[in-house]
C-alpha cells in the first residue's frame, strides 16, 4: 500500500530535492493518477522514476515531466502506460528542519 | 530525524532510488575528445609561435589568422574544462572515488592548468595540460578495467597521448 523511495537527481527541484525521501500510496488504493500528481513509476530503461504527470491522454497514457525548468527530457522520456505507474507520492521527507511535508497536486500552467 | 533514519535504511539497501535526472543517463563517457581538445590548445600555441616568426606583410590577414587561432585556443581549453567536469561529476561515483581518490586533486589541477593555457601562450602549460588529461584518461579507463597505452599522436603537435588498448 505504501512505498518509500529516495529521490536521485534534481529534475523535481525545488519540490523534491536530490536525496529527499518520498512516501507513495499505491494507485490501487488512491485511484488513477491525474494531471498534476507526482507519481512513482517503472520506466523501461530508467527503472524506478519519479515525475509529475503533465498530461493523461484518452487511453490513460501519462506524459511525465520534471518540476525543474531545466528538466528538458519529457519528450525523450516518452509516455508511460497507467499500468507502469505504481502510485502517487504524497509525503516528502527532507533533511534538517524542513522535515515532513505533504506533496500536492499541482496542475502545470502552459 | 526521519530523514536520518531513512538514510540509514537506504544505505543498507532497504529503500530504492527513484530517478529524477535532468539528463538521460546515456552512460557514454570517453576522454578521447578531451585529449583532442587539449592537443588543439598545444597546436594553436605552435601556430601562433610560427606566425610570430613568419609575420606576413598584410596586417589585416595576419590579425585575422591570429584572432582565429586565439579563439580556437580559448574554446578548446574550455572544452577540456567542461568535459573533465562532466566525467568527474557524472561518471565518477563512490566506488571510483574509493579506487582513485587522487581524481579530485587531478581534476582541480586540470582546471588550473587549462586556465593557464587559456590565458597565456606558454607552450609548457599546454603540454602539461595534455599530460594531466593523459593521467585522467588512464584513471578513467582503469575504472573500466580497460588497459591503456601511450603513443605519439600521428599528427601535429606529435606529443604523447593515452589511448585505450581495446
């Protein structure tokens, strides 16, 4: 139901920083991920990834993107079928005083 | 507090990494192009020296060629700095650092030497830069268990370069 993962990389900064931990809730419990959610998913080449859902198409495929404006890989990442998404990241565990914080759905502006 | 606990769990392999990289980790790293850039710096200094001795009559043409060689010297010294930083920063990780702890000092030495070669026209600085990049290449290939050999490059400036012995 719950899963822990450590963020590796800076593409989700400043929301999530390199080395933060996240607690994710299974999609089976939380329901299908929606646009603006931060999701934990299995990418064919990159393995476990964490990204924000930029778009969901009619077939349920997700386009993912990083929060960092320097994250430009969205097109190269391709889209992910809903079945490859494990769940939604809901809690951030950061070092020091920042501590625990909720992660919110954030609908990207275009 | 939570983070400290989770970090310990992560260190023991209990928590996986979720990739949030900005770059696609393509894993293509090779010091070859860095050596070519370092050789170019030496070559540009040689060309500048050559023109000092055989200064043509036409001042504009002379300044033009001079400027072009200087621009190339600048650019290739920068390529050395950027590319070494990428390999050191992206490719080298804890296991490689443990194996070759001197890589930090070497990388910093390359930054300084490339800076010196960029600023001046002292051939010795540029030759030393090639030698430092040679050492960097030897360490890089050693982390991949690839043997290396040293040979004089078959084109100017004809100085010793490290090649992987694949």
